C-alpha cells in the first residue's frame, strides 16, 4: 500500500515537471518568433546557507555543490531558463554543540562530565526549476542588474544524526561512564518549491558574462519546509 502511494505521488510530480517544461518550450518558441534572441548556457557554484527547518539550518553546512541552466531571451529585458542545482552537506558539529548544551545535565544530574560525539552520513538537496530573469536596467553596457523568480521541484534528503552521549559520574571515588544513544531523525522529501532573488551580470565579452547572485529557495508543503539561501558566482555563455 505504501509503495503504491509513493509511486502514485512520484508519477504526479513527474507529470507536473513535464508540463512545466512543455510550457517553457512553448514560451521560448513564441518569444523567439517575436524577437531575435540568443540561447545562453550557465554554470556556477558558491555557498549555501541552510535556512529551515532547525535540524537543517543549525546542524548542517555545505560541503560542495553548484548548478547549471539553459535559457533563451524572450525580450530585451526578460530571459526564461530551466535550471538544475545540486548541493551536498556535512554535519556541523559546532552547531550541534551550541544547540544541544550538555551543561544542564551536569547541573541537574550532577555528572562530572557529559560529552557528545555526533555523526551522520552526508545530506543532499537537489532542485529542478523553471525561472524568469528580468533585467530592468543596463549600466554602460557592462553591468546588468537583474531579478529572478521561479518554481520547480525540490528533493531533500537529510540523514539521521546519531548522538551518543557519554556521562561520567563519581561514586565512592570511582568514575563510572554511561553512554546513552540518542538521535535526530532525518528523512527524504520531494515537494514543489519557489525561489526568488537578485544578481548582477558583468559583461566580459559579448558572448561571456560573469554573474553573482543570491536567492531564497523554499519548499511548498504543509509540513516543515526545507529552505536555503544559495549565493552563487558563475559564467554565462551566450550562443
């Protein structure tokens, strides 16, 4: 029963993704018929700040990642593009130490020492999106500030965090160590998401642009949403 529900849900997501790409293709075709526009390909990477939920924002930090996109101008100031982003995260042990203060255990239970040794497999976030980039102002033909808005599918996979807690208690002059096994539950989630942001293009040559941008991306569902802040630097190549 669970497998059938998961399969049905995944098929629905795939159908919606295909519909988004069909609409994008139609819009690109229409725009290309109206104006003489060029195709662009971009690649970029940078730094991602986890925003929510707390178990993601406080306990994980980016290890590596980046994205690529393909787009087409539909007017002098609007470009439509499809993008793919992938980011991998590793455990933020400092964040866990700050969020799970063991001092209270020393105070309440009179332990001599309490220590945590957290561990977890890497976590990942992957997105596929359709976006619009609007460049309302061009400065000297070199700088192109722009805004981004888009939506798509986000796949997040947060690993379970193991929290073995070792406590030391003195009894009649002898130290007794006790270890308790705790964990912070992870999980996998696929949901629709939206993103918005702004950036700036630096025209290096007519065909090559350097860009820097910041975005806010957040899942759309009724449960705890996964949100992140990608800050990206990359290159665009205009065919």
